[in-house]
C-alpha cells in the first residue's frame, strides 16, 4: 500500500506520524513524543532506573552504555534494550508513513522484550556471567531468562553438528550447490564473505567474495548468503542446495524457507534488515534444500571469506575458472581439486 493522503500531508508539514500533533524531528520521534514516553516508562519499570536524557537522545545512548551491572547478562540486556527501543520506534514511524499500518506502544514493548531475549539466547554465555543479586534476578525473571535455556540450545546444537558431514559433497542430480562463509577479525571487526557454486556434474560454476567492512561473524555469514541468493536469481539457477558451516544461520534460513515471519527470526537489530531481504530472496527461488557442513568440508569458501576480509579493495564475482588466471587463486584451485578427488573416493 502506498502513502496515504493523510500521511502525505503529515510529511509535507513535518507532523509527527506517531503522535500526530507535534512537529517531526529525529529528537522528537525518539525522545520527546507522547507515543514513545510509554516505552521509556516501561524500561524504567523493568530495570528500576533509567539513563534517559529528555533533551538529547545521543546523550541517552552514551550514558546508557556507561551503566554497570554485577550480572553480565543483565548488563547486556540493559544495553540491548535502548537499541531496540530506538530501532522499533523508527520502524513504527516508517510503517505508518509507507504502509499505512500502526501498532500501539504495548505491542512495540513486547517486541523489544522478545528481541532482547532472543538476542541473549542466541549468544554464548558462561554460567558465572548469570550470577545476579536480588534486583538483577527479578529483571531476569521478567525477561524470562535462565542459564539453563542457553545450555539446552548448546546441547541441541552439538548433537546436530555431530551428524553433519566433514567432507564436501556435490549436490544431488540436477541440483546446484551454494556453499557460503563469512569471516570477521574481531567480531565485530574487518570482515569478508564469499561463496562458490558447484553442480551435480562436479563442475564449479561461479565464485564470489568481497570486503564487508566492520561486521560481526553473524552479519558476515548472512551477507554471504544474501550475495549468493542474488547471484542465484541473476543467473537463473534452479534446484538449489544451500550449505554452510554456521548452524545458527542454517537454522534461520530453514525457518524462513518454511514461511516463518522474518521479524520473529532476526536475533538482533543489526541483522534485521538483511534477514528481511533474505526472506524475500528465498521466496523467489523455486526449490531449495538447506544443509549444515563442518568447517573441514567448507574450505573453499573459508578461503574466499578470509580473502575478502584482507583488503577493502578485494572483490570478485565471476565464472570459474577465471578468464584471466592469477597466482593468488592457486590455493583455491588446490582446494577445489581436493574436494573433487575426495568426492570420487566417497
């Protein structure tokens, strides 16, 4: 749905689309609007305190990140909360302008809590980092967070990986396989991502890799899949297998492929946009399978992702073998040949 006449007038006269009464500005939308005051009140009620600066949202963010907690998990939740409040407020503003739909503050607050919880459960924690005083324990209870929840996820993940292949396998008949990988030196740090397409006739079709800038490992992995799926659409590849060595991303893709809403899957505001685009790309591809492989079976794209992370000038999107051979690709050629020989011996 397009922009309505009412919202068009709101834009022309710079009227806030959330409260529909005050002049719109970034500061007003994120800090001073009657609509978002409900979210800041909920935040204070959850943590028993607030670092909100009613005059400057930038100072709110800076002061928020300086606050310390005895419990590492509560501290992480505190910092995530301000990020999700700001992101979801801006997202609601855009929803009203561009889609003529709206949500009340109570629904937005539930999304904040859900996003904080899902992000924390997707991360790795030591039991020591969950030790909390009485007040922090109450905060964890309100967020429905327990160390046992993270531990259970890890056990399931280890069991699934144990069943994954340690060797590269070519796709089934009439299929083409995308292997992808991302690399971040610092998490977040200098990142790169890459991928390779090989078919059931044991032919390497295409390679890609590039510099990603400052990213986390999660972001780099997701950008690798994103670029790979764009190439699938561009090159009109059919019957696709998608394979990677980061199981959390593979599980995310499986859920998207099964029709789950992307908003319920994105574990961080940093990756929400790319997850939404992945959902749309997957819908454009007729038939696809998703597999997890151990890193040992994913060496070709490990090489490409690390190559991409080494220099911001590094970028390739090309048929294989390259029209103009270069010595820097000798190692990749060796890996591809090794995968071919191993496949014959399987």
